[in-house]
């Protein structure tokens, strides 16, 4: 298909230049990159906040900051990481860049709406940042905004709530765009079951974004009304019900975990077949496990509230469903392992990240079951065990999948290749640092160290210090990885169109892709992941 | 063909699918309030009964009729544009806007009356009421307020549609925006159909 014979072929990166051409571009690839740069910047800010919190916990009592500053930091760290980084993360970046290409389309269904979503996202992100610094009074409620404290706290909670509301709106619009794109824009011959699995995971994700986000939207509006108009839906002194808030909040915020993790699963499902040169094992079960996770994941929110005084029946029910949602997740793990089994496994950096994703996600998943059991939950609720668990899922899962994705698609996005050795070393730092940072928190969590505490009993110091050392190693790994990628995005060796011998559509077009993706819309005649196809030989 | 911008043309089915999905999210947005309403109603059944007597069912019913008629005129305008009668379509949309105005004026007097009685969130009168009545009025303001916001947004959308019919951008061939505007307007109507019995009729 690449028949251009000019010296510098025109592609989506260079067909127009200048900042303005980016800010007004409705090209899904450019919008995806704009999301990536924004998200990367916010990720670095929130990671530095995380490092500062870890330094603070080197010694009991005050080390480098006051307790109030610490409260503000874990709140802003949470708000940025959850609402700005991991919820949009994979879908907005790699979904935008690769969904249309992988289904053989020239763009998403609503390109202008796509650009609009980015502006909504930026507005929300800037509001979130503003809430941190306005009046030197950052919110200190935690990212969950639990009432009644969030209704009474004298800090910039309203700004932070508005930010979360606006970001939710951006997320809804992206989800809507993707659903319509997948329904209406697939190339001729691409039936539902000929669609690659990353688009499938985005499809399941988009439905959650669409159906769950409005609930948190209205809930945050109610808290805003509570603070500004004193309506009191959640304030017991006016007759409101704080537990009702927790329900409404988690009806969204638990499915939001699946908004983060489903695309992550989709990414590694692309990587395993490519680096094993073998069709994915169990295509149909993977599709249905994605849909099952999206469906069941919608009904497990109550497991965040086992200690909030909900009835025994509902605790039983939510615990049961929590165990149920582990089944489709486990199906996927077996599929990934079986895909590698008997394949010609090529341990390149993307696969390295994808395999560590399985490792970390499995630890996160099993500890999730520990928390989903009614008896152990009482002991572990609101301890550092919970912190370790969700970082294993969110950072170890979604974060490492993001790293896997950027190393996988980097040559396609930039048309250049990063340094493998450098990438492997940064992987080593990230993997070791990650485990050293979060694993000790499981241990001290079981021993009774509460989460979100500024101070701690000296008996926890060994764990806290180990964890802080891990944080430094992790940050070193991040710096190595980012500099490798940034440096080689401009100066790396020119990458071929299909460096990994992938078979999905994005590898069949030039790198970087031309502005319109395809000169001619491809006609799909067979299922994806068929490695006996002539072009790989 | 690969040198120009991406095609800006969105076909009608694609556009409508997007709109329908968006309307679902709007329903879920109000759905959150309906959940809070049902929880509070079951918790404070008696207080809700007393507080609901304060609302004037006649004003509510008038507004229901006004909105239903406006939904009809917006649907008729769609038929008119399909029949290439742009002037008639604009006229019908204008009537829709007028009816939206009537609705808002009614709402203004209704809220104004309550404010006159010091029945607004945070007032001393309100704070002295039983908990359930505070919740009822809180929900009343939140639900009708959010709905009124949607009336205003819908009104703006229909105004844009009128301008585009005038400039010929919406015509008997391409009327996706008008269809979507009409769908949105029906949503505004639909939500009111639920709000009306929940707040005014169940006493």
C-alpha cells in the first residue's frame, strides 16, 4: 500500500505544521497525541506528589511537610491520577490513535466532537490544577469526596468537584464517539467477530463510560449544591443520608476501575499474539469476558462499603458478585498465557511490559478477592493493604499496560524506533521499584497501618522506608523510560512499517500513518490474528 | 483524495445514533436524582406528602400541556422541512420557542412565589421544617432547576436550527441537526412528564 516515492512522504505529523494546526486538528491521531502529552505532564506532576508523600513517610511524625499539606497532596495525587490520567489514559490516547485504523476507518464517527472532548478535558484538568493552588487551600477530602466532610471542609472542594464533573463529561463524549465509530465505521467485511480485540475492549469500556459517568456527574452536582445552596441531600443534620452518597459515588467509581483496566487488557491482548507470532488463544471467550466484566463490574460497587453499615444481605450480594467478576478476568489471564504457549516468543520490550502486567495484575486481583471477602474486609478496610491492592491494579495493571502500549505502537506513531537496551533497563527499574514500593504496604496494612495517615507507629518504619526506597527506584525507571522515548521520537532510527510482524491493520500502513490512514479502505476477508498470511513470510 | 481534510459529512443514521446515546446519558443524569427521590420518599413518606401539597398542581399541569404542545410543534416542523417548506418549519420552531418561554415564565412565578414564602434552601423558614420537607424542597429545586437548564439549552439549540434553516444549511436533504434538536426537545418534554407526577401529583 505504501507507494509514495517522494523523499519525505507526507504523514499525519508533517502534512501541516505549527501549533495552531494541532490545536484545531480533527485528526484522531493528532488528538490522541495531544491527550498523550497532556496526560504525561499530569502524570509526572502527580508522580512527584507521590514521591514527596513517600519522603514524608520516611520517619514517623513530620519529615518534610505538615499534616495538612500531606492531606492536600494525597487528595490531589488521587484526583489527578484517577480522573486525568488513568480513566481517560488508554482509551483517549491509544483508542483515539488506533481504534479507527484497526477497524479500517479514516477517522472516528464525530471528528469535531472528538476535538471538543479534548478541550473539555483540558478545561477540567486545568480546573483540577487550579483547585490545588487557589487561595493556597488545596482540597483535603481524598479523591472520593466523602460527605459529610466534603460538604463542610473549608477548602477548594467545589472547584475540584467541578473539575471532576467536567472531566466526566469529556469521558462520556469520548465513549459515545467510540461506540458510534465501532457500530458505523468498520471497513467492509469487518464483521463484529473479525474485529481485533483492542477495539472490542474499547467498546466494552465505552459503554461503561456512557452509562456510569452521568451518575457521578449528578452526584458531584448534588455535593456542589450541598455546599453552595445548603440543600443537604447527604447532610444528616438536615435529614440527608451520607451512605446514599457513597452508593452514588461508587456506582460510578467502581465501574470506572473497569474503564481503566479493560483497555489495558485489550492492549496486552494485541501484544501477546504479535510477539508469539501465533493467533490469540480463545478469541470469542476474550470478547465475552470483556463484555461480562463490563456488565458484572457495574454491580459490585457495594464492596467499597462493607463497613459503612449496609445490610447483611447487600454485603453478601456484593461480595458474591465481586467473586463472580474475578472469573472473566481469570479467563483472560489463561488466554494470554495460552497464546504464548508454543509460540515463537520474542522477548522485546513491549512483551516484557505485557508479561509484567499479568504478574502485577494477578497480585492485584487476588488481593482484591481478599478485600472482597466479608470477614477479611473488616480487618483490612482503610488500611495500606487497600492502597497496595489498588496500586497493583491501577499502576501495575493500567500503568504497565500503558507502558507496554507505548513501546508497542511507538514505531507506528513516530516512524522511529527507541533503544531496546535502554527500554529493558528502564523496565527493570520500573518493575523492581514498583514491587518494592507497594509490596511492603500489603504487609504493614495487614499489621494495621491505616491509609491516608500522615504519622505512623515506629514499628511500621521498616516497611515505610523500604517503600520509599522503591519509590526512588521507580522514579529513576520513569525518568529513564521517558527520556528514551522522548529522545528517540525525534532522533531514533527510522522504523519499518511493520517492525514486529504484526497482522492487525495498523501494521499494514506506512509509519507514521498518512493523514487519511488508508489510501483505499481495506476489505476484510478473514478474522484477525492470522499469522499464516503471506505478508509475514 | 488523500490530500484534503477528513470528510466532514456525517450521515444521518450515524448522527442520530450518537444523539440517542447522548440522550441515554441525560436520562442517567436525571436517574441519579430519581434514585435520591425514591430513597428520600420511602424514608420520609409523611413529610413528602405535606410538602407536596405546597406545590400548585394547576401551574404544573399548565406547564405539562405547554411542553406537550411544544413537542408536537417541533415534530411538525420536521415534517415541514421534509416537505421543503422551510418557512413553515421556521414558524413552527418559533412557536416551540414561544411555548418554551411560557414554560419558563410560569416557572419563574412558581419559584418566585416560593421564595416569597422564604421556602428556599438555606433559609430560616426552610431550616425549621421537618427533615423530609427540607429534602422534598431540595429535590424540587434541584430537579426543576436542572430541567429548566435543559429547557434553556434546548431553546438555544432550536434557535440555531432556525438560523440554519434561514441560511439554507438545513434543507429538505440535510436536516440531521434539526432531527437531533427535536430529539433533544422531546427529552426535555419526557423528563418533565416524570417530574410532574413525582413532584405535583403524588401528594
